[in-house]
C-alpha cells in the first residue's frame, strides 16, 4: 500500500507539503529548505522558496523567496531575497526586494527595493535603495530614492531623491522632488528640501525650506526660505530670512578678528549674520562698537555694511 502523501493548507487549499525536521514548520514540497536551516512549528515556507545555509525562520512566512544564511523572525518575506541579514519584528519584505550584506530590517516594510549593509528600523522603503546607511524612526524612503554612503534618515521622508556621502535627514524633515543631499550635509528640524534642490559640501538646513535652489558649504537656519533657483554658497549663513534670488544674499570673507564670513540678506530686511550673531544693521553696528570700538576690524565691518547697502540698492531688492 502506497504511503499517503502529506498535505497542508497554507491558506489557498491543501498542497503537497511536509514538516521540516529541524523545527517542525510546514514546507511546501515545491520549496527547498536545507537540513541545517531551522523552520519553527509556527512558520511556513511556500511557493518556490529556498531557505539555505545557517538560516532561521521563526514565527514567519516565506513565500516564493530565497533566505540564505539569514534570520526571519516574526515577519513575512514574499517574492524577495534575504542574504546574510535579519528581518525581524513584524516586518514585511515584498515585491522582488533584496536585503543583503549583513543588513537588518526591523518592524519595517521593504517593497521593490534593495537594502545592502544597512539598517531599516520602524520605517518604510519602497522602490528605492539603501546602501551602507540607516533608515530609522518611522521614516519613509520612496519613489526611486537612494540613501547611501553611511547616510542616515531618521523620522523623515525622502522621495525621488538622493541622500549620500555621510549626510543626515532628521527631525521630521523632507527631501523630495529630485533633490540631492551629499557631502556630510544635514537637513534637520522639520525642514523641507524640494524641487530639484542640491545641498552639498558640509551644509546644514535646519527648520527651514529650500526649493529649486543650491546650498553649498553653507547654512540655512531659523525658519528661512530659499527658493527660485537661488544659490547660497561659500560658507554663507542664511538665518530667519527669505532668499528668492541669488542676488538677495551676499557673503563677504574673510573679515573680522576671526577671519570669518559675514552673510547679509535683504529680506524681509537687511540682516547680518556672522559667528553666533544675527541681527539688523543697527544691532550689528552696536555689537561692532561693543566688541571692537573703532579699531581696524570695526572699520572693515562698517565698510562691509556700506557695501551691502549699495549692492542691494543696485539689485533693487533692498527693503
């Protein structure tokens, strides 16, 4: 008498299956699980999946996927590959995604994306790539974006953009619309970088908005707005100001006892920023007098103020 073929219902009717000897989990006969891999009794491996190497599937589902020398714990891997990595904490990896290179996906969703030598924690990555980086804190990376080169996205959104070169996007910020953040730059404090903007060269955007513009080796802070194809470059600092055109910001350097950069913006009024000082013309003159009296540094600053007033008058943007 022929031995009765074992079957199991994985949710779409009974199919030929068996219980894996190392853990007791159900494995469809169409799938392959190595003897040294472990599939626990509350897990399933279905479709044309492969679970190979020293892998472990615990309280999870693997469907039509490959798990190689990895751990899948309390999660689901569907039509994807996990290689030398960990997928844990109610995560879902789907739609031809790849998680490789000692990566970790925890309590997150990865769809149609690649995660390589990276960590995705409590976040979502969709149709994008994360390489040698971190995506954490309820972040979303979508729309063919790339987060690479030791970068970090935390509690923020990156859509159809690139964050590379040891850069950071944190504090409920957004980098969207074909924008590019690189060169050890930072976007923090509920900021927005949109519309094909570029933030490079150790720049910082904090609690501000940059749209369709370039910030290079500079700072945009204090609820500022930089728009209209503007450029903020050369160690400039735009603080609590509006820049709608490149000719609305002026940087003079080196100047003062610290050989620093003096940044002057014209909107909503003439504002001077250098070091830890930001203020109006009158406040700046008072600070100069208090610090330098009438020495050569003071004279240089006063000449800079005069030049800035004439420059913005010529540009017809001074207020």
